[in-house]
C-alpha cells in the first residue's frame, strides 16, 4: 500500500485503530513473554541449586548414618 503523506500512513486508510491496536497488543505480549521467560529461568536455576544442596545434605547424612552403624556393629 502506498501513502501520500506520513499522516496517511498513521491513519492507515481509516483502519488506524485496528492496525495500531494489533501492533500494540503484539508488542506488549512479546515484552511480557520476555519478562516471564527471564523470571522463570532465574527461578528454575535457583530451584536446581536448592535441589543440589538438598541432595548433598542427604548424601552426607547417609554417610554419617552408615559410619555410625559400622561403629555400633563393631562394639
């Protein structure tokens, strides 16, 4: 579509509200998608770190428990 002036371009042949509304909604959704993706990425990384720490504590507790059973069995 060819426009004679910038104001004709902005007016979009009488469909400006629909065209610019669609652009605005699309832009807002893309920004929202980007922000939620970044937030979820940080949250998942924190959850993984917490899970690794929890597993290390469980392994350490199991090792201590095994050692205490070996000492109890020796006496």
